[in-house]
C-alpha cells in the first residue's frame, strides 16, 4: 500500500505529460511548433515510474521521444513549451526544440535525436560517477529500435565489465518508426539480450507506474551497492504513429485497443481511487489544476520573445 500523497504525485505527473503532449500536438497543427514531434502518449507511466524512484542528484538521459522524461524529472512545463516554440525562455533558449531538451541542473543530461546516441553518453556519465565514488545512478532511456543499434551492445558490455551504476531503461513500445518488433527481433523479450553480458535484467509492465517504480527502486539499490548495471525492459505502446504527421495506419487496431485499455492514466487513477481512497471529484480537481497550469504555460511560451540575432550569434558562434 502506498501513501495517498505519493499516488497523487504519480497521477499528477502522468496526467501532466498526457496534457502536455495533447496540447502541444494542437500547437503543432497550428504551425507554432516546427520540425518533428514524437508524442509520448501511452508511455507516460514508464518515465514517471522511473524518475520517481531516482534521487535528486541522479541523472537521466533522454531520447527523441523525450518530453515525458523531462517532465517526470521535474522540468517546468512553461519552459518546455517555450523550447518547443523556439523561444528564448525555453530550456535551451529555443535552440534545442522538441528533440534536444537538456536540463543539466535537474540532472537531465539531455535528449538526443540520434537513435541510440544517448546510450554511450549515459555510460560515460556512469563511469564518471564510479570514478568519483559517488552514490548516484544514471537512468538511460531508449527504445526497441535503439536496442538494434551496435552501440547498445558495446555500451552494455562496458557498463557490465566496469560494474557501472547505470539503469538501462528499454522502453519497448513495439515499434521503430513503422517496423514492428516482430520484424526486427526473433526474441521479443529484449531484456534477455542483457543476460548474455552478465547483466541483471527483467521486464515490467511499462503502463503500470507502481510496477515500474518498484523495479527501478530495486535496480537503483543494486547500482548503489556496486552490483550494476541493470536493464529494465518496460513493455508499452504508442497510442499513435511515430510522429505527429504519421497516422500509424500500420498499427493493428486490436493491439492498439488492447494497450489503450491499459492506459497509464486510467491505471494511475485506479491506484488513486483504490489505494489512495480518493473520490472522482478530488481527482477531477487535480486534472483541472494540471489543465490550468498547461494553459498558463502556453500563454507564457506564446508571449515569450525569440532570441535576437545578436544573442543567437553570441550563443552559437561565440561572438
Ligand atoms: C542513428 C539514427 N538512425 C535513424 C534515425 C531515424 N529515426 C528516428 S526515430 C527512429 C526509430 C527509433 O525507434 P525506437 O528506438 O524504437 O524509438 P521510438 O521511436 O519507438 O521511441 C529512426 C529510425 C535516427 N534519428 N538516428
Ligand atoms: Mg520503439
């Protein structure tokens, strides 16, 4: 059993990610967000479960589908919307955009548009922790497509032989763009790849925030005791196509319906009602609060200036 406040916090974060994504998709359609946008809708419980099990000074490494990781790690959504809109008040002064948000002060070492690119960076950060003998861990988020990249194997092996405090967080959402996992891996339990490197590995229901939280908490303890790394495969699903302009017509309807019936928002709400003894109206209050915060975040971002040409030059060129 969990404390009501903790369950409330989990739901608040999951719902914030959902609203952030759905509202930003609208901004994208209005032409206010340029470039690519890879929604995290359907996968929210993984980011929130993982980040809720981390300590304040731990690190995360994110991906091209990274808005949820940032929010779960504690990013302010007004500065995130501003970043997506290319504004000066964004986390990277609007120069990073959707796929490159970093918030180093909060322990978010950054997202990466290069699939698998964050994995060795995370291992490097874990090596730094190990050399400095700190009691910290790095949670490295990546998905099934990245696990087919050679750098995954190399990074995992290095982390294993050096017992690094790294939690490899494989978000198996069953797709790499339009390629289903069945077409890219004979063994669909991707966590089993890690056991071949002598790494403790397991799978969890990525849509159940409590399960993800529990397993990450244990993995963190192992890492802190010098028994890392650990690989957790969170089985989850995208609720739509690869990016906002992909209708996802290749996703079988029955499979999508199955995962929608296991919606992370609904599951977190159920925890709140059953274990937290919260009423529907109390939950609605949280939802309203999140929606209002998002409305303010959008106003803040819209009203924010872009970098001036001189500021841009100074930041990018250094003169
Ligand atoms: C090295 C590299 N190859 C290809 C791409 C193009 N690309 C962008 S996202 C993506 C699919 C990634 O799939 P996965 O790792 O499963 O992440 P998901 O989109 O499911 O979160 C690809 C191939 C890229 N960005 N980087
Ligand atoms: Mg994937």
